[in-house]
């Protein structure tokens, strides 16, 4: 959303099989961040500066996203951990 205007919506099935709901929600957070960064880049090309906010009610996924490394999660794909660096850098 940009103000009250919807810029993009989508619906998709999860592409990866996960062993926990926290892991599944983390994949959703990273997909949302990827889409948000893409739209942010497009808007910057148009001279519009916006921030990104991602909402999630999954405390396990939020915990994984805020820490560094995989922690106790055993089957997490390392390629999804870039979100941790983005959160740490603001």
C-alpha cells in the first residue's frame, strides 16, 4: 500500500516443505521483504522514497528474523538468512 492505494497483491502456494510453522512464516517474511524491496526500488526510480514495514504474528519467525544465524532451527535454508542482516542494519 502507498497511502490508501494498493500497489501490489499476490497469492501463492508455498514452494518449500517446512518442518515447523516458524520456518514457514520466516519464508513468508522473506518473500514479503523481497517483494517490498522490489517495489521500493521501482518507486525510488520514480523519485518517491518509501520505507518498508512487514507485519507478522508468528513470534517464532520474528525471533528467527531478529537473531543472527540459524540458532536451534535445524532445517532452515541458509539463503533465507539475508533478512537477518537487513533487520540488523535497519
